[in-house]
């Protein structure tokens, strides 16, 4: 058992959550703006801590995509601050009344949005999650316990210390956000057992982390399995547009969950599209794997195995399959997709609408890159993560997804007839 008292941290967070639940929107927005200013004012301190984490990761020969997710820069810190300010500008969901209706007995029944309480975030190598999660939880009236990965420990502690001090500076509890200061896995195990103190666990990271959290938690969990995203180039598609969308989806930032892992191309356009597009991918350092039809069109491509269709590479690797029909593309996505994000490039309105209706994913795109699957890009300020589940939230999780609803009933002295 770790010497760190996670139960005490959770108790303090629980007490803070009661204060946050009653905090005004103005007070929470003031805290968010103070948090943004604090990040910018402390950027050198944060970058120094991050440089130590990055150096340690490189010394351990961590993959380049991992190091990229871990690395903070001035623009990335500025992006974190912008995200917090954007959250401050968003409507406050707490207290929102929806769907009021009047019963024959005169009662008025409706629903009110309320915070979940205390949220535990368990994540790996992306220190920007610390700011995103803290901001979203605070605005939605939730306290948050942040448990980042060992590789980002210094970065997370530096960011969380700045944010907590900023929250306290406007009169809200410093315990509203807290970062676990140890990488000890025993703390995670204990944290997952704190039912009654923590209301929800959100893991962000690889398959192994998410599986371990789901299997070990006594607390409800919201997570995504993986980001196995497809782009389908339909017959008759604008091939120049398709090339830009698919290139962006694979190359712009391959180490994230909304990057494309498999490209599907209709047989009618494959000969015109694939040779030039694959040449461009190779110039960008992408390793291409393909089905037999793809290999016949573009020499030198290694064969794609059945395992490739189910692999989230998070790297400059792409699998390509030529399909004979729109229906075959849908069937491939249904079989191999992870439910995070899928895209079609098409000029046919009917097939575009069918794709939107029939593809089972948290975000579905027509003529746009899957890389837009992001709370910030959707105008949500930031995101807590991207859920591939269907309960309680799906897709990018913003403020509304961090609340639940309770029934509110307004009466004028009504009592229930015992015969009813």
C-alpha cells in the first residue's frame, strides 16, 4: 500500500464538490480565467518540468509518437489557456431546466442539470489533459482528482499546482482539483475502490490502461476502447478533396486517437487515386500496407494482414483496402471500426446521408477529416475525452456530458390519492 493517502484527497474533493455545486457561473468563470492566466504566467516553470519528463522518455527510448503526446511547447500551453477561456465563455449547464410539463393534477414536472460530484481521471502521457479536465470539471460543478502517467508526473504536478492556486485565488476550494503526486499503481487500485467518494472514473490512454480500469473499478467508468478510424473514398468523389482529407487524417498528427488508420477506396476510383496518393504518403514517411487489389495498383506495398484491419497504429502506418461497393465499405467499418470516428468523401448526397445514418460511431463525417473529432474543434471549449460507449455519453465529452439530470416537481399542496 502506498504511503500517499488517496482517501483523504477524495474526502477533500467530496467536500469541495458541494461548494462547487452551488457556485455561481460568474465565480466559476473567474476561476477559469485565473487558471488560463496562471498557465501563461508560469509557462517557463511548466516547460522546465516538461523538459525533464521528455528527456526521461527519450532516454527510455519511448516511441516518437509517445514523446510527441508528452511534449509541451509555448503554443501548446497557449492552446491550453485558450481552451480554458473558451470554456468560461460557454453556457453553464448546471441548473438548466429542460422539458417542463404540467400534469392533470396541477403538478409541474421537469428536469434540472446537476453536477456528477467527484470525477477521477486516469490518463497517460498527455499533460494538456490536466488543464482540459480541470477546466471542464470546474465549469460543470465537479471536483476532479487527476492521476496522470509516470512519464508526465513532473509536468502534471506543475500544471495542477498552478491551476489549484488559481482556483483558490478567486475563493473556491483549492481541493476542487488535485493531482495524485505518485506514480504508484497501488494508488490507482485504491482509487478505483472509493465508491461513495468518487462518482465517475474516466480513463484516457491505451487499451491496456482502459481494460485494467474497467476490470478493477467499483465506480462507473466512461472510456473509449481505441481510435480505429476509417476514411472511405466513394465512387465519383472529388479525388483532390479526398487526397487532402485522407492525408490530413493520417499525417497531420498520427499519434492521436482521431487519426485515420485504414483507408477504404471504391474500385471505380482506385486506379486514378491510389498511385499518386500513396506516393505522397511515402514522401511523408508513411508505411503503407494494402489488400491484394491495392498491391496490384501500387507496386511495393506490403500485404495487409487481418490483424492490420484491427490495429490502432498511432504512427505513420496506414492500411488500404479497395472495396467494390458502398455496402462493402460499410460492412468493413462495422466489422473493424472502434466506434470513435468515421468519414466518407463523396459527391452523392444519398450515400452521404446513408453513411451518417448507418455508420455506428460517436462522430461521423462527410467530406471532412476525422481529425476534427475533438471537443475544442466542436466548439465545446475542450473535452474530457472521447467516449465510444453509448451510456452515459458518446463522442467528445464536454460540459453537458459531465452533468446528469434530476427531476424537479413544482406543486401547490398536491398529495397523492392512496387509491391511485
